[in-house]
C-alpha cells in the first residue's frame, strides 16, 4: 500500500478557514481515492471448472408375479420381460339366465373373493425403444358341446397407471404416479371402449402411438354385460364356455 503524505507547498501556508480545501488538497484526495478503488475486471471475474457426472441405465424385467384381486399373471412360469402383459382378468363368468328370460344384457358376476364386478388388465413397456404398442382381446368362440353362441360383451373402459407394491406383491391401478396425472400425461396410451364380439376377431383394448406407452399401465372394465344374439330357438341348456385371448403387440395399431 502506498502512503501519501500531504504538505503545504514551499513558501505557502494552509488556509485555516474551517471546511476549506485548497486546490492542492482536493487533487491529493482524488489521488488517494484512485489508489484504493477496485479493478472491475477482478471484482466481477468468473472462474470455472468441470466435475464429470453420469448414470447408466440398463434393460431389466418388469416387476410382478402376482396381480390385482380380480386378475392374474398370464404366465406364472416365466418372469416378466421388459415388454409384457402384467395381468389379465381371472375369469368372465356371467349370471345364469333362463332361455326364456331377458338375454339382451346378462350381467357379469363378481370375481371370486370380491363384491365388485370390475375387471382389470395391465401391460408394461420398459424397452426404451419408444415405438409404441397395442393390446387386443378376442373370443374366437363360446360353445356348449357342439352348439355355438353368438353375442357381444359390452363395457366401459378407463385407463390408469399400474403401480406395483413390493411388500404386498401385487399391482394397484392409480391415476397418479411420479407426480404425473394420467389424464395429462403425454406418454399415456389410449383406452378406447369397443365391444368384444364373439367370433368376430380381435378388439382393440389399448393403443400407444409412437413415443408413447413406456411404463406400466392398467385398464379397468366396468358395467360389463353380455348380449346373447343367438336366436332362442337355437339355444340349449348348459354352460357355453370359451376364452378371451389377450395379446400385447409391439407397434401402434
């Protein structure tokens, strides 16, 4: 630090009047101020460095060897892969009806151990491909020995997330996950409500377009009923049975 010593000019005297500065004193004060002022290039400087940060993701199987209360894992013998059906309805059993009764809307029975009549299905995609997928359901036929049944299964269908509880070892359907609401999630698949027509090919149950559908999802079927279309004259007493074939197919419909 420099020290500046002020002195009166040779042969001169300081003015003694209070608060009066000579020209020389004012010049000296300005010089002191300039000596102690900061260099802007130093006071506002930025110095930078970089620390590497990384995380690696790998493909893995989807969770779950159990299911929701009205659904089952379609393949209990093999663990889920990165692209799989998570669960499908345990059964579709409709109420017993008389041939002479109203067969236009036969209601479904509650699933075993439950009082509700809902049915759920779920699928998961964690391939990281973002290529989309679709789910179909098909009933090729329903038969009572050699006698076939014609009919349409109608229902309401809504979608949501499939959340897996590791402690309870089961799935739950929820409308929110990871802070996202299903109705506002741009990656959420569609769940159109289309009837399943017996013997009429596959019905689209859910569809995920390009860059959609990654994650775990669930569909909920409510208000399920069967409209029997076989003429009464061709119906026989006994149980008409068949199967719903569920398929998860890569790529959108």
